[in-house]
């Protein structure tokens, strides 16, 4: 009986340790895109995000420009170089099973484009609309996904 109790206790503790270790292995991905009102095909790499992009940004087509991923924990500061000279400086404040609390500073072209706080749900993309790309009718946007 004593052996069974020890086995159960060990199983419980190893399960808790695995759960805590899994929370330590979170990651953050930033994807830089351009959005346009010109009719056209959306980049295939963005296909799973297209309904969300259309709903939030209300543009016709979307082009993948670059991405970067970093492992995160809390508290933490990470920098994502997402392409076309754009960077996300992310301060990770808290990570748990249901949410990732971050502050994001988006820079590009030598200036700050946005400072914002977000609560990300793992696997659910957050979309940040940005400035003009310089091409007629196109704007930058960022998809941020915590995992």
C-alpha cells in the first residue's frame, strides 16, 4: 500500500512538473503583411488567417512580407525582426495556460509605429493595423500569435 501511495505521489508531482515546464516553453510569432484593396490572391502562407484579416482590416488581398519567432517566458523581453526593416520589441509580463500578457512596441523606418498592450490567447492571432507601405492603397499589418 505504501508503494502505491509513493507511485501516485510521484506521478502527481511529475505531472505538475511537466505542466510547469510546458508553460515555460511558450513562443511568440510575429508576421509582417501588407494589405491592399486591389483584387488579387492572398498569399497562401496567410490562408488560415485570411478570414480574420478580412474581418478586422477590411482589405481585399494580403501579402506575406516576413516573420520571426522567439521562445518566451515571463518576465521576458524579446525582439522579433519581422521583415522589411520592421521590429517588434515585446515585453512578456505574464504567461499561463490561458493567456500571454505582453506589451508591444512596433518600429519601422526609424520610428515607432505603435505601442500597445495585448492579452493573447494561445493559438489565436492578434492583428495590428499599421501605416501605409508607400505603395498606393497598401498598408502594413502585423499578426501576433502566442503558443
